[in-house]
C-alpha cells in the first residue's frame, strides 16, 4: 500500500525518505518547467537521469541546478539532444541510447508544446501531434528494449484531452479549420491512448504505463498565448467550472505539478496505475460529463479499440 498524496504534494514530498541510488531514468524535455523539476527531484534523491533537450548549447546553464541537486558521488545528469518534431532526430537519439545499452527503471515522457500556430513538422505532421505524441511514440518504441523488467513508462497528458478525441482521418486538419486548442487536446488524448496500449502490450514483462495530468501551473508551456489570451483562457475555464457547480481551478506550483509523474514513476503501486490516467497522485475516475475542464478522464482517452488503431496508424506513420 502506497502513502497517500494529494494536489498539494510536491515531487520532493513524494520522494521523501526514498533512496534512488543505482536507479536510472530517461526524462524528455528537462530544460525548463515540470521536466526540470522532475529531473532535479530524481537526481536529488540519488538517481541517474538522462534528460533530453532540443539544444545542448542552450541547456547546459538551464539544467545546472539539476547537477547541483545531487549529493557528492550520488545522482548525476546526462544530456542528449532530441527534437521530438523530427523523426530523424528521434532516431538519432534512440540509436545513441541503444548503443550505450543503459537500462532505465522508468521513462517519463514530459516534453511538449501547447496551442501552437498551425504548422507541419519536417516530416509533414501537425506540430502538436508530432511533438506531444508521435515523437514520443517513435522514441519509446525504439528504446523499449532498454526498459528494465518491472519498469514504468509515464507520459504527460493533460486535462485538455477532454476537449477533443483523436481524429485518425484528419491528423493534419486538412478537412477542417485548424483550432490550436483542439489540436492540443487531440495530441494529449493520443498520449493517453498510447499509455494504455503500451501497458497492455508490455505488462507481461512487468512494465506498466500510465498517463498523467500534472495540473495547471505557470510554466513556459503556454508561451504562444499573449497575456490577454492566457487570462481569457483562465476566465473561460473558471466560467465553465462555475456553471457546472465545480470549485474554481487552482494553479499548482511547478514542484506540485511534477509530483504525479514522479509518484507514478517511482513509488505508486504498479498494478494500481497500469493502463490508467492519473491526477493529483491518484488514479483519476472516468468522467464523461460535457464539462471540458472538469477533473477525471474521458472514456475515449482509454478506449482499447481506438488505442489499437492509433498504435497501428502510428507504426505506419513513423515508417513513412
């Protein structure tokens, strides 16, 4: 039985008294925000972390506090370059990881973008789908042999998955007008479907996978919003929750937002979280209410048949 945590829990609270010496983790997107705090907390408790960044030259100073968090002789950080929006970059990073043969106790797929203007990746995929989902799918598929038996794969989804299901027939918005937030929601639904399907396919090795809603926090993720647009989004969410008789949404600190992925990767009961969607250091209930910004997971984000179809579609896409 695991200790109970909640929305106020920080990553360090989760790992209090936990010695991660000898443990190894792969964390994507560690140069800022939740990924930076996730990696810092793991290293501070003795773990070795391989962290991915889009540009090595810019990441060294940004990640210095992670290196400083490790006690002498304990905990360390290695950086590798990875642009999730480029399947070529994903392959290069995966090849490097496979060549080292380093085994990971968990992979935390943290990197992402939010509500970007319309654009296509170098491989021709809508940027949010490419970055948040397909790049992670390709990376994890290519390094899954490095995951230790009884290891874990934790992928960051979002409450925004409640905005839209995936559309396998129109991934690039060729048949409908592009909506940045709908595209974001679709990419995060895809992440949850991937986590559930990966869990189904790998649990025979004891490997369990889950998706995580970290909680809303003020990182640089919404950098494509102007201050006015961001405030309008907060107002919209607040009004939607008020009309549904839900309490106001609360912002988390970055340390609190990093807690659920760390909890899932390190201390949560594997059988409890496998194939599930998590929030506030707990398994979230299925909630198909029409309120887009309610807690809980929509059932379509865990749908087994759609998960299989998305997996097959993704396999074909990364071979193109």
